[in-house]
């Protein structure tokens, strides 16, 4: 059944099994493994957030580090200066991100800035915001903002101070929530309208769809989701530098998993994050064994190219077909 | 006396120096099937785009059901009850055939997905695409894509349907089927249709009224029999020496 959980549905059972496995993981995994799993889940969450805009509605953003940074700095700075709990700070971060997203969307969509040119606009916003934060003393400017690390005796989920396994469960919940939210969007009218716009804007317009409004909604939802991920990064890392949080590098890293996993699919961002991290870690170990510097980067690039050439639609559509789940979960 | 379904009043469009449509005036009565014909480059599709709101007219007015809809934009005009197809088909290639039609149907029933799916199935069956409902739209042949265009436009439940060369590329038998389908829709639900068509077989069978454009201007109108014997029409189609 559309929109509801049907436990006899094979893909739903598969997902539940996976979720239970992930929930038990901290009991078995060591510190190193746990930190890698947090990285994977964070990458999956951010990829999902970007996927709403690019995968569902077809609007290309190459500046999503902007929303990561805004979410991170809003919640981080409010916590440092006023002791505001991160979840409230995240709401502020979402507000600021939504304001920026509305500005970018309104400019781009009103003046018909499309495709790569729209992506350039998103980069421009991310870059000048980085420069702004680099010179803003209240948030530490270029020397960074540091969150006080103390009170590790117990896990405080409201203030997000505590052990790695607490952070693991928080990001796991965010991924699960993001997945269910994305699925609900995709299966409702709004999801159909977004996909129609993605496939052919003119035809969507001729069917009475308010293209401008729907693109704005996609950009806004995507920005808000991404900035929540930014809050997580702030409290997990405890330090923020404009140079890294708003970087072009982060914007690209953020979308790679979804591209590898399958743009526009629900499971693609998760699969892509797993594959990319496994690849990265595996090649690091391999590189150390072989002992040639830089071999990791070359091999990483080669693997990515191979995946994109062989499976241009991403790994998930192919794997889904292999698992016989076609017609089930997207 | 009620207003005609569509009233095109002194409509004109210039693309820089080129006058594509000039002072075109005609009406489409409620429940009629009207054909817009003319040689290549006569301005038929441009006229269509002006009516559907895809292009803003340079001058003149478009009245739908007595209301001025000039320059309203395509989406707004669709919401007023005008469905259109594209001469160069524009399927949502990555979606299934059924999902394509659902996008149109979701305007109704409060956007309920399952109701839209059921409505789409009916329309697809009507257009003989029912067995291809779950196929990706990009796998369809051109004649099927033309049918899909019609299905998608119908799903928005228009009171006026604009069809831009939906018979092109269809075999005579398929063409007759399409004619029968459109006649059925017209008779049963009173759907008003304005179509651009080159296939005269379809024009003759379908139309109550024919408007002929040439070089952006209306040169004749009347019943199919009247226009096909009109000297100006013969001249522009066949050349002067035949008249």
C-alpha cells in the first residue's frame, strides 16, 4: 500500500531487518568502526537531503555546504554564547537556511537560471557566505568556533553532549526519519509533480502545475534538512572553521554518494554512502600495505569513474533489479 | 445566447521582425470540433501556443467561456479548463506511462494518488494504452507517445482540448481509431476540441468547422466541404495554376 508500511512487502521487510541490525551495531562495533558508521550515516543523511532537490525535482545544487555551514554555525554559536540547546539552535539554523534557499530559488527560478548556471549560483552563495563567516568575529572568524567539551559522564541527548554511541543513534534516527520523509514526499502528489518538473518543465506547466512554487518548496525542504545535518556536524566535531564547513569540497563530497547510489532513488544515498566509505577506508588500508603515497586517491578516482561509466543511473537501480525488488521501493 | 467556448479576437504575434500570426479571429462553439489547417509555416502552432498561454500574444485577445485569459500563462490556463498536447511530444520519459497520466489527474480529487491512478487507468484503456501502463514512457513508439499526450491532457479534465497534430505518424487504421475516440469523447461528455491537423482524412471526418491559416492570416473558414473547395485554399495548397 502506498504511503503506509506493509510488512508483507519484501522491500519493507528488508529495510526493517537492516534497521534492527544497525540498531544493534554499537554493541558489537569498536570505537573505530563506530566512528566510520557515523560517517557513513552522516553522508547518507546529507545525500538524502540533496536528493530531494536534485533527485526528485531536478534542480542542481553544487553549494549545499552553505546549508551545512549555516545549520552548524547557528546551532554552534547559539550554544557557545547562550547555552541554547542544539535542537532549538537547529530550528534557528533551518530558518536561516530557508531564508537563503528562498533567495537563491527566487533569483534562479524567476530569471530562468537553469541547470549548470543555477548550480553556479548556488556555489556563489556558498562562497560569499564562507568569506562572510571568515571575517565575523562573533562566530570566531577564520580561527574557528569551538564547542566546550565537558560533562561526558553521561549522555545528554537534549544538549547533545555524550558518547559516540549516542551520536550514532542520533544520526541513525535522522537517516531513518529522512528516509521515511523522502518516501512520503515521493509517493504523494508533490512527489509526482516534482518528477514531472524534473522530466519536462514545459509539459508540467501545460498540465497546470505551479512550477515556480514547487521548485521553491523543493529547495526549501532540501535546505532545511541539510542544515539539520550541519547541526549534527557541529556537535559531533566540536569545532567549526568556515574554510572547511562551507567549502566547495564539502559540497561535492555531499553529492557523490547519491550520484554513485542513484539520483532520485530513496535507497541510493544510503547505498552510495556505504560504498564510498568502504571504498575509501579499504583503499587506505591497501595503500598502507603497498606503501605507495597517493595510490589511494588514484584508485578512488578510478573506481568512481568505473561505477559512473558502467552504471550511470547509480548502483541502486541495478542492485534493486538484481534483488528482484523492481516495482517495490524506489 | 451564451459565450462561445473559445473566442480568438484579432490575435497577433511578432517574433522580432517576423509577423508569425496576424489579426486572426475565429470562434469555437461549445461542443464543437474545430480544425485549424494550413500549409507548413502558416502559424498554426504559434496560434495554439498563444491560446494555451505558452506564448504571450503581441496583440489581440483570447476569451475562454467569455473570460479574458490573454497572457495568463500555460499553467493558469490549464487550470481554467484547457488541456493541450505538444506537436513535438514531451513525455515524462523517466516515469511510467501510467504515472505520466497521473500527473495530469492529480489536479482532481484532492490530489489523492490512488484515485488519480484509477482515473488514469480508465483514460489509458480508452486510448488503448492500458496494457503498457507500467512501461517506462521512454520505451513507447511515436504513435503511442502521441496517444500518451492526449491521455495526459484528458486527465486534467479539460472543457476545451487543444490537439497539435496527434494523427501524424499514425497508420490509417490507427488514425480512424483516434477519430472514433475523439468523436466519442465529444458526443458523450460534450468535450470541445480544437485541433491542428495535416491528415485531411481526419479533418474531414471529425470537424464541424474548419479555419484555414496561410502566412499567419486567416484566409477562409467554414464547413470541411466549403473550405476544401474555396479558391484561396486550393491556391495556397496546390499553387495558382491548378485553380
